C-alpha cells in the first residue's frame, strides 16, 4: 500500500513537471529589457515598401524608405530617405521626398484618422500634370495626412511652376483639389515672380 502511494505521488509529480515544461505554455516574459537593448527599435527594416490600395484595387499611396525603425510603445516610426506617392483617380500623383521623417499615430495604417507623416530636411513635393504643367514645392518641414491628401507647414516654402515662382512663410494644401493656402507673417508677405514670357498670357 505504501509502495502504491509512492507511485501515485511520483506520477502526479511527473504530470506537474510535464505541464510546467510544456511548449504551449510559452516563455515567461522578462520583467524588463536588458540595458543594452534600451532605446532600440521594436522593428527595423531596410529598403521598405508600404503600399495601400483602395476598395476598387487602385493604388492609394506607396511609401518607401531606405530605413524604417518602429517603436511600438510610442506609436512612432522613424524613416531615412522616405518617399511618398499619393495617388488619385482624378489627377496625376503627388511625389513627396525628404532626407528623413517619422510617422505618428500609424497603428491603423497611414490612412488612419490620427496618422501623420512628418518630413524634415530638403522636403520636395512635386506633381507633373500634362494639362496644367509641373508644380514643385520645397521646404524644410512638412506634415502630410495621406487621407485626405492634405499637407501643411509653418516653415518658409518655395513654389515653382512653369509660370513663375512664389515664396511664402507657410502653406496649407488640399492636394486632392490642388488648393494652396499660402501663409504670410509680419516679417514678409507672399512674394511671387512671374516669368517674362508668361506676362500677358
């Protein structure tokens, strides 16, 4: 009888050990990151390409970057040499590039309500329209909301078209409808230079 009791205890002990070591229990999460990993991204990508399509299958936007580092706790993604193409069924795409940038509120994708792409350093926004000609805007910082195709900056901006050049102290742009709201401040009004060959046209 005593031997039977010992066997039962041994069997129960083996079952508990098997349960504890079972692979489906998963690893016990560490209490914190080791010091050498603090500040490191949760995800690192090189030559990243992110494409978003509309319900009808048409391309809505495409974001590429030489490097992407994401930090989940901050809902932030840092980008090196980002390039964003904003597509529309009614007009040619807008091409936006910069030296660097970061995404805010990107958890639900770039078309989420809170998603903002902040671009810094040699920011260039360009559209080539066969009917209206080429439009190019340059600034040092630009905030872009891919949906609904909106861009703004409080920095100096230069807008170049085939008709001439305009300098302003800020910009709010409805890229879908090509409506540009130019900003001025006390230090300087909006200044436009019209090319001589365009005068009188």
